[in-house]
């Protein structure tokens, strides 16, 4: 059973005006969703960092020659970035969609 949508508040500092994941209170589902969103944010940042480092190492390898350790580093960074980034995007998208559903908004997909 879904929760009814909260009435809009005029005061932006009112806790009722915040999305459910921003004000989890005592609801364990909302607390867990907030944790998932925090982990997803970390995962996306880590994935983007791995992709950026892989590009940087590629440029270095292009300039100084592609030695075996450079190629191994590029492949490892791309693999780790993909393993971390893809689930972070999927779970983050799911948690954000659940927030929208709790607020009574229509799905955009």
C-alpha cells in the first residue's frame, strides 16, 4: 500500500516539503533507501574516477609507448569502473523512481 502524497508546503525548510529520502525519520524503508542512494553516489563517483584515470593513463601510454603494465592498468581501471558504476546507476535509478512513486508523481519511463 502506498503512502498518500504530502501536501505542498510554502516553507522550503519545512521537513514535510523534503522528498521522502531526504527526511527518512523512523521509517526503516526510507532509511534504507537513503543509504542506497548514498552508496550509489559513491559508486558513481568511483566509476567516473576509474574511467577518468583510464583515459589519463591512455594518454600517458600514447605519449611514452604502450608498455604491458600501462595496458594492464587501463584494462583494470575500465573493468573496476564498469563493475562499480553499472550497479550504482541501476540501483540509484530504482531508488529515485521509488521516491517519485512515494510522492505520487508519474513515472517517466
